[in-house]
């Protein structure tokens, strides 16, 4: 059941200085003028699908049931990757089939390949702007009450190769940094569950040993700490500082939990 009015949450790597997001919202307004939109972010690093998947995973369950997520981080635009709609019983996700939806909670779901968007005669076509020409119209049609089967073909599963987000189930375990937040905290690809062991430390190499604790305040100001983050991933921070700067971290930096 859709919220009233319908709600579309938008996640892209288009930035805020060009017309791309405005064009997508214009398409939505034309097809479903009553729809509201919330911008998750448009500042994903260009083409960084793994970061986009993480950002989406951290916030989608906070939205009202029935929200439609329009997610366009699509370095393979124009290739044979499929444009899809994923429905998990609570939310619709409109996105490229490239791993962007990998961190959604597992469970019963239905998936459709977006095929026929002729419902709107004003839809434009291009090889490089599927956000405007495919994904935004599909999201707007869902918001207007159309069933995904009207313009999509059911798929048995996603076709993408997937992105690795391993669960911390034993020690030692290797992982890598996938994202930095505004504070410079490093979020890693290691998922922590109720069954995960508590590591003693994270080894960055070069002799850097970071203790594992409950929160930032468990270490002195300016000292690094690893911890179970609010999104259930292992994170690395510096108390009242930036782990990214202080520890000279970059995305895809490898480490080991012990």
C-alpha cells in the first residue's frame, strides 16, 4: 500500500550542479504530480556502486512502508545490464541490476525487468541517461498506481555478479573500507550480527593495531577505535577526529580483524 501522497526517495551520483536530478524530478511531476520526493543523496562518488548500496541499506527501512526508491548509480549505463524493479513486500526499488540492491534484507521478493514504458508518450530515449528515460518514469508509474507487471517482465533473480559484504563469523577475518561519512569515520564491508564474535583489534598493516570497543569515548581523544556501527557494519573512527585523515585511509584499504 502506497503512502498518501505517494513517496519517492531518490539516490544518485549526479551531484547538485547539473540538470540531471531536475530532469528526473520533472518526469516524476509530469507522470505523477501528486508524488512527494525525498533526496537521500546525490553525492555518491561517481560510479561507486558499493558506496551507494551501503547508503541505501542504512536508511531505507526508516521510510514509510510503500515508499518507492529511485536509485541511479549506473556506471554500466547503455550496456546489457538490466533496469529492474525489486519489490520486497514493503518497498519498491527501481535501479540498475548492478549490485546496488545487494544489501537489502533477505526474504521473499519479486523482481521485474523494466521493458515497456509507452504508458507515457512524452518519455524520451537515450543511451546514456536512463535515470530520466527509464528509472524515473518507472518510479513515477509505480507511484501513480501502476503494477510493475504492466511495464516489466518477471525475473527469477538478479543477474549481476554481486558485491561482497561478508558477515563477521570467525577470527581472524579480512575486510576492506567501503565508505567514509562526513566525520571521516571509515565504514567497512564486514557485517556484524548477533552471532558475530567481538574482535580484540583491527590490524591495518605497518604495525597499526586499533582496539575494538563499544564507542568513541572508550579511547582517549585523538586515538583510533574500531566498533560495531549503528548500521551493523564494523567501523573505524578516531575519537574527536577523522580516521580518514589521521590513519591515511582510502576506500578499498584492506585490514584484518583478530
